[in-house]
């Protein structure tokens, strides 16, 4: 069964940094492109970033480009999202999944950016 466990969120001041982790199991991680999406309070899911199966190609939403960095560790079946220069608009629950996504989602991890 597919399992995705996000972690690393928390409360941070504007301009601060966080590193999110997504531990994956139950599928062949090495052949799966992976994505991060987020859901702000009262809003729908917003795509944030995608990384190719080999990790050589990355894509970012314009809203986070230049501030966030997606990466993956094949040996650990883990995807990361390094978040720098955080803004209040980044406040959301962050989820990871394969691309195209599996129907099973993790619990997400809460990121709150506030003074």
C-alpha cells in the first residue's frame, strides 16, 4: 500500500527557512516523478514543485521560484522541499505525492509563516 509521510513543518517568521521531508513507501520510488502541493486555509490545492524520477529536472510554481528547492534521496525513498525566504502567503498544509498522483495521500505537514 502506498504510504506518504510528510514532516518538518512548523511556525516560522517571515524570511525564515524550513526543510520539509516526505518519506515514501509502497511503490517504486525510483521511477516516479514526485511533487509537492499545498493547501492554504480556505483554498484549494496549489501545485508547488515537481522533480523527475532521476532528480535531474525540477519545476516550480512562479510563486516559489527562487526560494524553494526540491530534491530527492533514492536510498532513503525521501523527497525534500527546502523553503527559504518564507512569506506569510506560504502558510499552508504541504503534501507530497507521485506525479501522476496516487489516490492515497499523507497527512500533510503544517507550515505557518507569521510574525
